[in-house]
């Protein structure tokens, strides 16, 4: 039996995933979380075989939750989900220790396959995304300004581009506002921008947020 912890801030999405996963006799959803904060707590309580976690959630968010879970439990097997199937989100999630990355646009059976593969301790990427990652490396995508951001800077960048304030980000990530301000300064320097509108445009061009 593969025991799954579902993490997504949308109840309807969780319900759909739960029904899909539990249609397979070998899978069971042992707990659900609507935020990264709750996910960290429920992981301690249930020790699931696989965490299926959305990256874009209010509050702590999926990347930070992934980072914290893996920091305490290096054996944690996490499959990350995103509405954005861009190579940058996938690469960042894998760098933080996720075993798999799946676009929410994938066919339902892809989720079942991904959970099975990750539960076995193996990496999962759907073929389309794997091709995008390979092409990004071949085309020098890793040399783009956004790719030069550190893991923390990237997370702050995406949140700022999405309209979050420095104070909100500091609260969500349990950091001081001055620390977030330092990250913001470094982000602007690396990307060559002067305001939040320009950050938003860059994020949209890279497919990191919706227009």
C-alpha cells in the first residue's frame, strides 16, 4: 500500500486527486493539507510514503514546505505539482530534493504513474517536461538572469512578481523584512530591473506566473 499525503490549497482539486488515487487498490490517501504549514505538521504525524504537493499555495508555499520537510526527513519522497510546466519550476523543485515534478495539465493516469515511481524511490518527469529541461540546457537556458538567482532569491522573486509585499513574504517564510529587502535588492541587481512591474513582466515571459 502506498500511503499518500495530498497538499493543495484548493479543496476541489484535492477531492479529484483523492478519488483518482484511491481508485487504485494499492494507494491510500492518509491525510490532506491545504497549506505548506499544515503539510509539515501532517508529515510528522503520518509519515506518508509519498507527498503529492502543489508548489503555488498561499502562505509558506510548496517549495518552502518541501525544503523544511526534506531538512528534517531526508528520506521524504515528494512529488511536486504545478499549473506551470516551465523548466525553471521543475529544476528548482528537483534541486530542493523533490523526486518528481508533474504538470497539473497532465493526463490523470500520469499522476498514478508518478506516485508509483516516486514511491519506489525513483525520479519522475513527464516526457514533455523532460524534453523542455533538456532543450533549456542545450540552448543555454541556465545562463539566463533568472537562472542565476539563488534558491531563496528565486522564491522571493516569484512571490514579488505575483504581487506579494515584502512584509507578507517575510511572514510566510519566517524571515525578517530586512532579509527579504536584501533579497529584493540582489534580485533587482541580477535581473537589471528597478521596480516590481518589471519583475512581473519577466516572470510572465518565463511562464512562471499567469498574465
